[in-house]
């Protein structure tokens, strides 16, 4: 009991000692502490327990006070920042209001000055009016005196109201002046009123501004007071903290833990998460066991799993940002990679072009192609590579891969590497599908294709880099699978979009992009053979677009041609023509002026065919094909140009209505020379590819058959148009079929027709002999047939002997034309045989030798072998009807009756022959 009482007595004593320690200066604490050891033997232990309890209480109070005042301090600073923002806004408002006030004041001053000027004018006018009113009586009297003097008063007596009228006029003038003064005052008065009103508005705004400034100042002062009070509290807390520094010496044991934890926080703040994870391991394994009894240590231990999850989330967020960044910048990565790949292969490609396209043996028309073109290209490439030599960048220079490395290391440390790999591959596959999805209008411009390719290249360049710098994140099997999927999609996209291209230049640029794209990815180890197979499909489409383009070129050449031989005045013009077209004629070189046999379209077509070969060759470059394959491709595409495009254009030209006989003759001559030039085109291709024509598998050009077909079509068109022209002349025939006597000369239309034929056949002298002979024979046969049809026309009912004789004169003229040999090369009277049917028929009727005809009919040696019984019967019926009509009384004369009986007898026999022929048939 005594001990308990003694213990109760010591408790207040310990509290007193602690109060003395807290209130006593640090230098004087010794005597107070010594009293603890002097009084009781166990007082030291109890004192330490009480001291620990007091220290814990002070810790809690300090923590509460710091938290309380710290929040207040933060709030005060936040409020102060808001006040500063409001003060800045207020300053801007005050400045703006002051400016507006000054502007409004200027307007008020100007309006006030106008009003003052108006007032001065009004005052002057009033003064003048007042003075005038004083002077008016004097002026009136003086005027009256002068009037009396001038009119000798008789006039004034005659007009007693003159003074009154004058006063009325003067009053009216004064009223007019008053109205004008009033208008002027009203006009300026309104401006003055408006200025005063604006001034009042400005005063109102100024008062509002003053109130706002006052309120802001008040709020600023209030916020400042709170800050001052909170600052004073913090100062007091600092003083108390300094006084108890001796008590917190035990906390030094915790300093290494706190330092490591602070280091952890710093690493977290600076985003060094891999180092933070290593620091966590040190804390858990080394430092936390030393201070595990403290509560803050337990809090730290509980917080570490959360920090690990935060690191995982942050690293994953960085990875997402990285994936989004490379998705946006994949086109730049791909562009750099494609550019570097193109530079690496520049020299080899140019050297190959030098050997294939611009070889030493390459020539055109026995003249060599200048090699400067290749040298210029090579020089330009060297200069460009020298300029870019210092700018060669790797994918690491363009992209920061540190987020991937950090995330991979973090997940590796956390033991969750598989989750990271699955997530990365899944996201990259999604991005691959987005990259492989083209824009709908990609086929319209080459930039659309370039953007598509650069994005794909950038994607796979990044994957290749990840494959080589990380272990397990990306495997070769994964990249191969991804590439095969992408390659199938790329081929399908290019096949679909390239089908919309109609511009050969765009397709050529697309081919170049595909080649660069394939070479770039091949350099990173991806198989690209399917892309080169796709290029062969695109090559066919490229050739089709070239054929369409050159079809338009050929049409334009034919439209612009005048279809006349090319004239040359001197040797320079002659050399210009032969430099374009391989023509050799020693006679043409001797004297000038001369004319080439072909027209202007021939050298133009020859040049365009070579341009087509060059255009086709451009697509074959960089396709990694042998010279034999390139030679085969060039010859096949050239054959398509000749057999399909040029042949179609020639046939369409030949069939055009406005193309006359002269033009057709020139077309035949042109096709002959183009046919002869085919061997030069073959030599041209041979010198480009260095593949001899003697090779077994070398394709031959089909130009010979093409131009032969066109020439045959032109020849047929000549025959058709010549027959049409003959028909036009024949339609002009105007025979009097009932004439009794002939005119004694050939008909006019036939004379004109024969003259026309003579002039046309003179033009045919430039044609091959068989063509001119065939045309001449066809014309004569058609003329003979037309004349025969004219006699046998069903609408022609009657023919007199005089008409037969006149018709005979025309046929004689035709026979004379045929015998004059209008076209050389006919043997004997071959051309005259065209009129043999007409000649025998007319001789039969004119000689009236029916007995011979009927007796010899069917005999090979018959004199009238070519006379058909049906034809003779038809013509005889027409003549019988004419005899009946013209000889009404012929029945009364014995000779006429005998003739009629003879005609009827002959007709019966002819009918029997016709019937026999029909039965036999």
C-alpha cells in the first residue's frame, strides 16, 4: 500500500520534471535529469517509460499540428495563386477600361469642340441679326429717300405698298435664316447629347470597375492575413521541433530505412521503375528486418505490393504510349528504311542499267544513243549519296525503344513475362491489321501507295529490331507468321487497287515502290518472292494501259497527217527525216528538192513504237530478271502494240468516211515502209537487251502480218470507194431509151467517168503493181456490171434500136479505155474482157444474128458464148414493146410483119432455153 502510494507520488514528480525539460534551455537540462537518479533507485526506469509516453504524445500532436497547418498553408498558397490570377485578370480589365475610357473621352472632346464651334456661330448669327434689326429702319428710310429721288416721288406715290412688301420679304429672309440656324444647332446638339450619354455610361463602368478593384483588394488582404497567421503557426512549430531534437535521436536508427524508401520514391518519380524494384528487394531483405517493430515500417511493407502494381500499370501505360507512337511514326521509319535500301542498291542497279539499256552497241538508225544520259544519272546518284552519307539513321535513332526494354525487364523481375509477351503480340497484331487496311482512294495518287508501303515497312522494321535486341518477346516463327498474313493482305490490296489504275506513269511508279518495298524487307530477312510474282500481273495491266495510251497517240498522229509525201528542200531536212526513220534511197540523196514516198505519220509512228519499247522496258528494270526474259517481254508487248493497237487504229482510219482514194493510196505506201522498218525495230530491241535474234526462243515481231492486213484492208477500201465513185457517175446517166437514132458520140457522164479513172490510176503508180491492176480490173468489171444492170433494169420497159446504138457507143468508149492500158502490166486484151458480156450482147442485137446464136448455143466456140438466154430474152421483150408502140401500122406491111413473127419465134426459142436451164438447174 505504501509502495502504491509512493508510486502515485512519483507520477506527478515525473510530469513536473518533464515540464521542466520542455521549458528549460538545452544547456540546463543536466541538473534536472540528475534529480531523477538521486531520489529513487527505480525512478530511472519509470522516468524512461514516462518519457517514451510523452514523446509519443508529442509525436502525435506534432503530426496533427503539421498536418493541420500544412493543409492550411497549401490552401492559402492555392488561394493566393487564385487571387493572383484574378488580380492579373483585373489588371487587364482595368487597362482595357482605361483605354476605352480614353477613347470615349477623345470622342467626347471632339464632339464638345464641334458644339463650341456651333455655339460661337450661333452667337455670331444672333449678334448679326440684332445689328441688322437696328440698321433696318435707317436702311428703309434711306431706300425710301433714294427711291423718291430717283422716281421723283411720282413712282412712290403710285406704289403706296412698296415699303410693306419690302418688310415682308425681309421677314421671310430672317425666318429662313432662323430655320437654318435651328437645323444646325439641332444637328450638333444631338451629337453633344450622345457624347454626354456615352460619358455617363463610361462613368458607370468606371464605378463598377472601382468596386471590383476594391473587392479584389479586400479579398487579397484577407487571404494575406490567413497566410501570415498560418506562417506564424509554422514558425512556432519549427521552434518546438528544434527544442525536441534531442528526443528524436532514436529515429536515427530508422534513417537508412527512410533513405532507402525516399530513394524508392525518387526512383518512382523519375520513372526508374526497374531500379525501384531492385530497391524494394533491398528494403524487404535487408532494411525492414531491422525496424520491423515500428508502425511506419509495417505501413511501408503494406505499401510495397501497391507500388509494384503501380509500376506494372505505369510501365504498361508507357508501353501503350510507345505502341501508339510507333503506329503514328511507322511511316517515317519505313520511309527512312526504304530510302536507305534504295541508296544501297543504287550502284548495282545503275551498273545493270548501263549494261542493258545504255550499252556501247545501242543505236538508233545507225546512230548511237548518247551515253551522257547514263553518266548524268550515275553522277546524280553519287552526289545524292554523298549528301545523305552523313544522315544515315538507324531505327534506334528514330524510335526510343526504352519503354519496351523497361516493361520487359519489369515484368521479368515480377515473374509475369508471359503476360507481357502475350499482350505485346496481341496489340501488334491489331496494329498490323490497321496498317494493312488501305485508304479507299489509295489508287488515285502515288503518295497513297507510298504512305501504305512506308507504314508496313516501318511496322516490320520495328518488329525485326525487337526480334534481335530482345530474347523471347518476338520470335522468328511469330514474325514469319505475321509476315505471311501481311503479305497475303498486301497482295490482295495491291491487286484490287492497281486494277483501278489507268495511268501507265502511276502504275510504273507503283512498280518502283513495290520493288523498293520488296528490296527493303528482303534486306531484313523477309521473303518477297510473291511480290515479284504480283509484279508480273501488274506488268500485264501496265502493258494494257500503255496500249490504250499509245492508241490515243496513234489516233492523234493519223488525225494530224496530211497523207502526202514528205517534201525535203535541202540535205538538212533530209537528215532530220532519216534520223527519225530508217529510210535508204540513193536516188533521193542526189538532188533536192525531193519527196519521200511516205507521209509524215510514218516517222512519227516509228518513233512512238520505240518510245513504247522504252516505256515497256522501264517496267522490266529492277525485277531481277535475265536479259532473255526481258527481251521476251519487250517483244511480246511490242507485238501486242503492232497487232492490236496499231492495227486497230489503221483499220479504223481506213474505214473513216472522209478518207478518200488518195489518202488510202498513201496509207498503203505508209504500211509498206512501216513493214520494211520492222527489222530495224527488232535490231533496236536486240541492242537494248543484247540478246541475238538467232536465239532459238527469241520471239519475232508480227509487224509484217499486221501491216499486210492493214494494207489488204486499205486495198479493199480502195476497191469499194472506187466502185462507189463509179456508181455516182453512172447515176448521172440520162439515156433516151426511145430515141430513133444515136447522137454519134459517147455520153457525157461516161467521158467524165473515164477521165476520172485515168487520173486515179495515175495516182496508183506508187502502189504495188498487183494492187493497181486489181483496182483497175475491179473498176472495169464494176462499170460493166453497172451498165448491164442499167439495160436490164425492171423499171425500164422499152428500149429502141437507137438507144442500143447509143449505148454501144458508150461501151466502145469503155473498151477504148481498157485497151489504152491505164495501168501497166496487163497481158494482151485482159482488161477488155471485163466488157465482153456487154460486147457480145450488143453485137447480137445490132447484127440481129439470132440464127447463129440459137444454132451455136452451148457450144464452146460459140460467137455469143457470154450471152445469157434470160438476158437476151429480157432485152428482146423491151425492144418488142417499143416496136409495137412506135409502128402502129406495121401489121399492114409485110416486112414488118415478118420481123414481128421472127421476134416472137426467137422469144419462144429463148424461153425454151431459159426453161431448159431452170429444169437443168
